């Protein structure tokens, strides 16, 4: 999980999508500032077109200041009507003609010396709208700034909505310093700043590598929604998680991810949560998260399956561990290497599936470069009362070489031969292993026992 969790491209796509939605219904000669409609799309409750005011509670609506603005004269209205028809034709099947609308606007602009400020604001608003649609965002910003410049002779809602639009357009241009300035300016005059606006500002700070302010505004937004028993949006949690991860506050990251898997149960969040549990040594919780992923079909890599199996073994659940590895081998996700097969065999043995473990261990031994696994296989055969097979595995171990504890292998050979009544050969094994200090006491005792058995057999034969 890195800073790329919240990308500039994703933010821009979201802002552009919301701006596009805001262009769908433009009233004749009164094009609303895009920002106000965009804020509706972002989820701020109670917004009305052209107002840019969020009303948190219908019972306690804030009192807004009003302005006395000049009237829109009929002659100017008719000119705007031509532009309106070009950008939003009423005729069925007709397509907007934005280049033509721009020509009309430029022609209207020649007579603005006789326009009042309200009429100029409407003209500039149309310019901003058309330039935005033509993806000339710098010109759109320039004209929207001219709208704001006509204050105070324009409606407060138009001024504030346009200020918000300017901030969003800076986002589209990836000009985050100016986006921050524009948003802060809007917040100074907006009577209510909704949670979405705090998130937008947080994203601008994030992209400007100002993590402190980004976290502050993200927390404001999320705390507000959670305080009203609302589920914050998924991308809000993603931003908050990335910011706390940047601070190395893993406890907070885990807390956020736990909310995300509850409200937005995607496999990627379960995977991240499992990783975070592992980073703070919460192995049991990591196991639960990994098991959830496994059930969802989210573990499809060898490393992931083996990690889950090792966690299960650590929690003393060998049967499940064996099932995970066995299925991984069957599905050809887990490679049948000597190490993996050895682990699989061990899990089967601990799960009391001894008979099933033996052929798996034999495969592991054949793939190994050294004889240690054959030596262990010999011990398994001996424990399972398969003495001949134990001797064969022991012979393979010696032939392959590299056995770390030859003394223990001699013990296995000696016991297998003794069980088969081959006392003379067994005695040689125990005498050989008695040369090793680590096994001298045990092997000496076995040697004495074998000698007594040989003596007893001779006495029986003589009688």
C-alpha cells in the first residue's frame, strides 16, 4: 500500500464525470455555475442549482444573505436564447453546436459596453460553459473568474457556485496549488461546507504532498458522516488509509481497513488487512483474514497459499493446512518442489493422515539434492511398522549422501533390522552409531540388548 493508492488520474476522472453530469439541464439564459450542480452529484444534501448551499437539516435551514441584482433585459435575453438553442437544442435528434455557440457569444461580447454586470456575468458564464465543453479549461477558468469579478451585482449563489467550479477546473488541469487556493477562497464565503468539499480539498493537499492538511480535512469529512450514522464513501476511506499509512500509523490503518471490509468487502481490502495484521504480529487475525480471502477465491498465488498453510500450522490446524497445500498442488498453483512436498507431508502426518503422507514424503525425498529426506522417510516407515521400506529408504539416504545425523539413521536401520530378526546386522548399526557422542548412550544400550538377543538365540539353537 503506497501513495499510489489515491491517484491523480482517478481524482480527475471523478471531477470531470461530475462536471459532465452538471451540463445536462441548463435553464434558458440562466446557466447555473457548474460547481453548485457538481456539489449535488458529490452528495451534499439540500443543494439547489445556483445556490451552492448545503442544508444539513431541513428543520434548521441557514438564513442566507440576499442581494439586489440588475434585471436581465429582454433584448439580452433574446441573444442568450440563440446561444441556448445551440448548446441545448430542443428539437428531437438535433445535436449541440458548441463552435457555433462560441461564435455567437463572441458576437454578443462586442456590445458588452452597454451590459450591466449581471448581464455580463451571464455572458461570461456561457463562455465558461462552452469552453469547458470544448475542453479548453484554461479559457473556461478565465471566463468563470470574470463571472465572479461582477460581484456584488450578481446572486450570491451564482458567485459561490462559480468559485467552486473554478476550483474543480484547476483539478482537471492538475494545478493543485491553485485548486487549494480556490477551494479555500470558496470556503471563506460558503455558509456551509459539506463533507465532499473537505474531501476535495484533502485530495488537492494530498497531490501537493501536504499530508498534514490532507489528513485534517479527510478526518473532518469522515467524522461528520460517521457522526450521523452514514457510511463514508469508499474513496474517502481509501484516502484516509493512505494518509495514515504514510504516517506509519498501522493501528489506524488496520482500523480503517476493518471498516472497509465491513462496508466494501472487496478482496483487495481483505488482502491489505491480512498484510497489516502480519506487520503488527497479529497472526491469529491475519489467519482469519487470509481464510476469508481463501473462501472468496482470492488466493491464487503460491506464496499466498503457502502463507495461509503456514499460519494454519502455527495455530495447530494441520488438517486445514494440508487441504490448502494439497488443493494448491492439484490446481498447479503450488509447485511440487521438494520443500513444498515435505511441508505437505508434515501437515498430513500431524493431521494423523500418516498413510497419505508417506508417498508425498517419498516424492519430496526423490526431488531433494541430499539424503536427509530419505533419512526422515526411513523413520516414518519404521514408525508405521514398515521395516523393509525403512531399510530401503535408509539405503537411498546413504547413497544420496549429505545426511546431517548419520547416528540417527543408524538407529533407524538398527531397529528395522532388529524387528526383522537380523540381529548381527542390527548390532553393527548400533555399534556404528555409538561412535557419535550424541547417541552413544542410547546406541550402547541397544547394542547390549541386541547382544543378549543373539546370545539367547544361540542358547535356544544349542538346546
